[in-house]
C-alpha cells in the first residue's frame, strides 16, 4: 500500500555514513526549531540571552555525554563542536 512506510536496509558498512548524514541534517535543523527545554525558543534565539546560553550549554553537555556513552558502546558518536561555535557559546 502506498500509505505504509517503506523499510530500507542499509548495508552495515554504509551505516556510519548514513547515520552521520541523518544526524547532521537533524542537528542543523534543530537550531531553528522551538525547543521546550529552552522555554519554547529556538536554540539560535536562546543564544541571544545570558540565561538562554546557560540552558544551551547544559543541553549541549548532555548531548555530548550521551555521545560519549555511544563511543564506549562501540557506536559512532556525533561531534557537536561545530554547534558551540555556531551558537557563539564558550565551553
């Protein structure tokens, strides 16, 4: 049926690249999507205030910690370093 989701198998050797590309698109888009944890503001909007920057730092550190666990589990980890720069945040 046309309305049923299609399942696609990704060869295991291509999985890291496919996942990486998906995460890159997701997090680039995320910068412009309202986030409940930021009071409904987008990350870009939150970066304009001191309180918003602190909230963003907490979120990004949580993201990075999660990716650190992925590395320990042998999974590919996403690198958020570009996002700190993009949002003008200091670590």
